[in-house]
């Protein structure tokens, strides 16, 4: 059995099966995310603050994203792997956008790419159209688009139309343009539940929400939030494990054992003749 394909996603959508997506940035976590049965793994530029130690997504480079995507690709057997194009790796020209999207697919093993679109963002709509024409499947991303954080000013919920956010109409219209340009799915980030529903009703491709409420076709979360490896918690997320504590306790136990002489023990050392290594 190969990886989840675009037709597989389409079939689940037609059958109204909720779609599942999580992020991953490295092989060991990607392996477990894949075994856990998600449909799609997004190698998000959320790697910026969740994997690479930056404050946000803006500094993430194309080379870093390609490296993360390749690591995930090597570990994943069943889920669709989606490479998230980082800030300014697309948009400067059609040519560079196509070349860079192509690197995700040809060099890093991605099955699809994702890029953010501002409300009515003509440039990215054109890029989505070009990429899909050339055979590169694209996931759109609207609502709160973190690469535009310097304009938006913070993590403001979109669709409230209150000055710091796009209107519902703008988001619906942009989603329709993305669908027409060939996007096979659209991520909706941090929008009111009503906006999530209106966009979902307006397009005939699956919507994948993160903080977009209940009336969308699927959900995506950031894996470090899910696993409790983050520094903060978010209203839109849900934490399913507390890996920060588990990792810290393991490290403390190791440090204690070395300092007390409890590690290594006799069964963990090599003799001249050893039957088990
Ligand atoms: O980078 C990311 O993790 C994302 C998701 C939040 C959709 O873009
Ligand atoms: Na992203």
C-alpha cells in the first residue's frame, strides 16, 4: 500500500469522513505520527518556533524546510507528506516559486506543498494555478497566516472583520479562488466558527481547520502542542500527552544514576568475551 493520495483524500471527503492532519519536523516523531494513522503530515514552517528555536516562522529558510521535509519523508510510509513553503520561498516570481516548490517534491520527497494566501492574494493564487498545472498538488492556507504577522500584528482571530482581521466575505472569496486555481484542500487557521462553516459551504474541496471550529472537513494541530513539548498552550489546541515532563524526568533519572554510580551497571558493560552486544 502506497501513501495516501489526492484521490484517497477526495474519497474520504465525498464520504464525509473527517480528515486528520498533524505536523512533524523530524523522523522519530513523524514515524509515530504516521503509525498513529493520520491522513496527512504537514512539515510546517511552524518548525520555526517548534523545532528550530526561532521566535516565529519568519526566519525559517528553504534549506531548513527541505531538510525537515526530507527527514519526515524518510520515516513515513502511509500518510501524505506535505511540505510547507517558508516565508519568501514563493511569491518573489513565478519562476522561483515553481523551482522552490519543485525542490520540495523532487529533492525532499513531498507529495504536495502548502503556501499561505492573503485575502484576495492575486500573486499566490496565480502561483497555485501554475503549480497545479505542472503536477504539484497544493494545499491553500487562509485565515490567520503567520507569515503576514508583521501586518496582522498578532495572533488575531480572522473573520471578525474588526480591523485586525479579514472579513468573512474576503475569506470565502479567497477560498473560492484557491479552489478555482486547483488547490486540493484549504487550511483555515484561527477563524470564527461561523467563518469556518461559510468557507466550508462555499467550496467543493476539503477544508482543514486549526482553530476554525467544528463545521470544517478536517482538523490539523501542531504536534508539539499535542504532545506537550511546547512552551505555551493555545485555546485552539488540545494537549494529549506531557512529553516535557516525561523527557525531563528521564534526563533527571539519568543524571542521578551517573552521579550515584548506578549507571552503568554490570549488565551494561562489556567483558573480554561477550555473548550479547
Ligand atoms: O506551519 C504550520 O504548522 C501550519 C499549520 C498551523 C496549518 O501552517
Ligand atoms: Na505554516
